[in-house]
C-alpha cells in the first residue's frame, strides 16, 4: 500500500506540472497575439518630412486657436488695468461693482456704496463699465 500512495503522489505532481505549463501558455497567448507573432514585418522607409507634417500641423493649430487668443486677451487686460483712472466704474473678477476713487501702483480704491470703500489689486479688475452704470442700478 505505501508503494501505491507514492505512485499516486508522483502522478499528481506530474499532472500539476502539465497544468502549470498549459496555464503559462494561455497567459503568454493572451499577452502576445499569435497573429502578431506571425505577421510580416512592417514596411520600412518613407519621407521623414511627411512623418513630421502632422505634429507640425498640430503645433500650428494650438498656436492659432489657444496661445495667440490668450496672449491677445492678456495684453488687452493689461492695457485696461494700466489705463484705470479716478472716476471709472469697474467690476472686479469677484463681481463687485464700484467706482474708482484712488489709483496706486498695485492697488486701487473702490467705492462700492456711499462712504464704503475697499482696496483691491489692479489685476483683479475684470471689466471697465460704461459711465452711469451705478446710477442706473440705483434707479432700479
């Protein structure tokens, strides 16, 4: 009987080895397609200028659709904030409407209600409003 048990154990370990090799083969087939392994090599050659045409085109598109309009907007905003003067009516980027009562190098003073003033940074001004905007709002 002991001899039979040893014989069964040996058969079991042999079967496990075969199963492990089978599973390993399936895993490798999953990662490396048999069709790819047998495919013919890709054609070599071609003009390198043609290969660079697409990336260069993308860079040109990015420049005209993203970079150029953004830099133009930034220049306009800088010119607007540098041209601020006392008496202008502005809206900050936070949505506060006020009248400029003082202009400094980096800060401006806004009067947002009668005898209520706040100091804000120049670059936080979002838009210059037409004269009389505050009076029109008070009338409503």
